C-alpha cells in the first residue's frame, strides 16, 4: 500500500549557491565590511538631505537609530555625512565639469553616491582609489537606477584621474590592489 500523502508533497527548489552576492550582483549584507555599511547609511542620510532638506543633526540621529547601524563604522559614517554636507558646494564644483547634464537632472541617489566618492577621493587618502570607485559602483547598483552605476563609474573614474593621479600613476597597469574598505 502506498502513502496517499507522499505524492502530494511539493518538490523543493534546488539549493542556492552561496556566493556572497544577490541576484543583481550586489554584495549580501553578511559579506559587507563595517566601512561598506557606513557608506550605505551615509548614502541614505545624504538622500534625506537632498530630497527632504532635513537638518543634518536630525538625519544623523534618525540614521543612527536604524537597524544594523551598530554593524557599521560610526566614525567613517560621521566623516562622510558631515563632510559631504558641509562640503556639498565644493563637491558639486568638482563634479560639474565631468557631468553630461545638470545636477538637477541627476537622481538624488546617484548625486549622493557621487558626493561620497568625491569626498573620499579628496579627504580619505588611506582608502585606495580603486576601493572608493568600487564601493560607489556597488552603492549605485544596490540603491540607484538600472544603469546608474555606469554613470557613477564614468564620472568617478574621471575624477580619480584629477584627484588621485599620482596614486593611479604609481600603480602598475593591470595590477590587483589590496582592498581596504
């Protein structure tokens, strides 16, 4: 005699391969460094600044209360948020010659990512230029529009040539760099 319930049992989907990436190619939360997480929180905070025009102190307090903030680097978050907010006009001045459109036409997400990249290029010499570029591309992939990461890549790659030319020239062509997120 056969079990009538055995035939009705649903088949399980195949096991997923755990690669550390989501279906879109972005890194999963478990594989992110503290600095990567702080960049994500800074992006969210800068988005609030660009869209809502909220005071930085309120944005800072709100962001620090979000789930997962304790896994980020609060010092790097503070530097990014305060630095980008206080230097926003100077960062826009750096970015404007590299843009193919007006700042008002750029998505607030991509604008905030460009601020983060420009700020780190200018103020964080301890972070290699390739890491800054890669982290910003990852932010744009995860939070931005469909092809926003391509735009961010193009703009920040040109900015790196202007702000980190010595570092780029010292790097052997095709050499892999060590990653310090």
